[in-house]
């Protein structure tokens, strides 16, 4: 009998926070315990007033769930009776499962378990081995099928030595489960792939050269707050441009196999520089408009690529987007910026943003196949440009 984990996504936070903290671990736990993971927050699920009745706050389509824009995690579906009879896995049992890799026997008997993750960094014990074992079993099954058919071909064009390298990489890379499960969860359906690809086609010129581009997504808006009320201390647009200039020289030096840290001076035509494009995205209209104050010249060698249709919502709260009736526009801009920012050779991200940290997982892992360089602003060589996050008023 198939058993399930049913995951609940909150509506109180933005897309990055919600997915990073609540959307990834349940998929890993499903793989670990041989359960099917589902995201069940449909308006039609649960009787009126039921705590199981949730709404996916990032889309306005009629069904009101993740499948408005993403592919389902599984073709499996639950009956209304199974949903209403689901058992909630207590927090302490979820922590035990995370720490030991073993589900309590009492709860292991239940067909449907409701879980609320809240985990964004601790890889559950046993998950890397479960990934490696699953891939090996799939490979062995494919080998048998090919041999039964009289073929000497290898599955996925991998021989046993290459397969061993794959499993070794999985076992020695704690980020890999997070990277692959995130990518799996964010597989867009055909309708939304078309929408995002339409934005990319309008925004990215055919002459785009990733090797001469720097990605600069800027989280602004409500993240900065007013006075000391924001989650981070934000930079001004000219400071971000200085950051791009210094990064261009730093990366040029690195790619030419020379030593030296980022320059603090200005770029000129005589400067050795491999970069001429900034891929800009932001949740703030004022940031997006600020690029028009800069033109390519002797001291500023960059042209901008940006999504001119970006709504620039200025807030990460989905309830506000629903109220403003811009939910779909916000998600189109968000997912398009993800795809755009995976294109440049160099990417500068903000450690204070959950969306940026998700983007980092994709950039370093399964989201792209080219070699590139990524750096968080809090690692910047120039201390004056380092990002500073705040949690409850305390720098972190």
C-alpha cells in the first residue's frame, strides 16, 4: 500500500522563505522513508474550517494550488476521506526522523502523515545514501532490461566507473539533495514555461554572451524597511554599480590566472576587463529605473539587460499581492529573474534573501551546466560594499 507525506506550505511569507524552509525537506523525507510526497493546500481539500484546508498564496488560478504553475510532485492523488483522516506528525517526531533517519513505528503505520517542515539547512540523516541507493537501483534495473532485450548499451551512457563517481559525489556533497529536490519541485507546467520563456525571449538579446556578463539581482523593497526596521542594511544603486565594476576586474584577474583582489578604483577603457553586460533584476521599480541614469562610456563599460515588464512589487508578502491582484505578475517576474540570473558567468547574490539563497542552490547545483563564479555580497572584498543582514534587530 502506498503511503504519503502531505506537506503544508504557509501563506505568511514570501516565495523564497516558503520554499526554502518548507518545500524541500519533505521531498527528501519521502525518498528516505519510501513515501510519496505531496503538497496539499488546495481550496477543495478538507471540509470548511478544517486546518487541512490551505490556499497556495502565490497564484490566482482557480484551483488555488502549486499546480497552477508547477508540475505535480507525483501522479498519485488522495481521496477526500484519506485527506480528512490524515495524521499530523508531531514536531518532536519530525525532529527525530531528521536526526536519526528512522520514522517512529507508530506513525510509520499511518497511510497519510501531515508534516510542516521549517527546515532549511539540516540534511536529514541517511538522505544522501538514499539518493545514491535509488540511483544505483534504477541503473541496475535498466541494465537488466537492456540485457534481456539483447543490448550491450549502458543506461544514461554511464559505465560502472562513472556511476561510482556519481554516487561518490552524492555521498560527499551535502547540498546535492537540496539542489535536486528544489529543482524537481520547481518544474513549471507548460503554460508557465511558455510565459517565462516569452519574458526571456523579450529580455535577452540573441547576441548575449554569458562569458562577458555579471548577474546582479537586487533585493530591495520591504527587505530594506524604513530607518532601522528592515531585515538588512541596503546599498544605494551607485554602490551596486561600484560592486559590479570591482567584480569585473576581480573576475578578469582570476580568469587570467593572476592574483589580486577587487579593485576599488574606477574602470576605464584602458582597464583590462572581460565584462560588458549587467543582467539586472529587482523587486523594486526604483532600482530597475535607476539603470537609465547610466550609459556605456569610458568609465562605465556595461550595458543592462532587464525585464522591462517586471512588476517591481516592492514586497515579498503574498497576501499583499493577492490584495493588489498582481499575484501572477509577481511570480512571472520572480521565476523569469531566476532563469535570467542563471545565465551570466558571474553572479552576485544577497545572503539576506531566501530567494537568492535558493538561486545559489540552483547556480551551484542542478540549475545550470556551465562553469561560473558566484559570490554573496557579505563576502565582497570591499568592506564598504558587504551586505549586512539583521534578525530581530541584530546583525547576523
